[in-house]
C-alpha cells in the first residue's frame, strides 16, 4: 500500500536567511501562470533541510480578510502536495530548490483551476 503524499514542516521555507537568499540575490528565476507567480532558485543544500522547500504568499493587498487568504493558501498547498512528485529526482545531489508561490489576483479561483496552474509551474521549473 502506498502512502499519500504529505507536506511536512521541513518542506516549508521558514528561515529568514533562505527567504532573503531567494529574493535578494538577483539570480532567482520567475515564472508566471496567472493567478500564480513562482520565484525559484537552485542553491547548495543545507544540513537538515528538505531538497525542495516552498513558501506560499497571498498578499493582504489582494484579500483583506484572513479567511480568504487562508483559503487560497490551502488550495495552493493542496495542489503542491498532490503534484510535488513532478520535482522528485529533478534536484541534483548537494543542491536544493527554493520555491516561492505568490498569488497575483484579487479574486478566487476554483481549486481544480489552481491545481492546473501549480502543475504548469512545476513542469516549467523542471525543464
């Protein structure tokens, strides 16, 4: 019996140092699949970190109410969890992939639509 894919704490970007590395260096790449934008960076692997780490951002400017931001984050997290296998084996040994997914729209999208866009971004990253 196979286990369902999970999204553990180790797979989330929680370190401010990693967030700064992702956004400030200038050598990260960006992809867009409206309403999502992905900023990603391949960097050297750090001890105790998962090979792929994810950050999800839904700006308060787009959704004023926390319940709306949380819904969108939940949709993105679920879509990533179901499809993160697309990235397995695509990250070189001694490397790690940092990904930030940022919401761009001011309206909600259906969950299956969000999932299509996340899959699109993941496929573009591994090319």
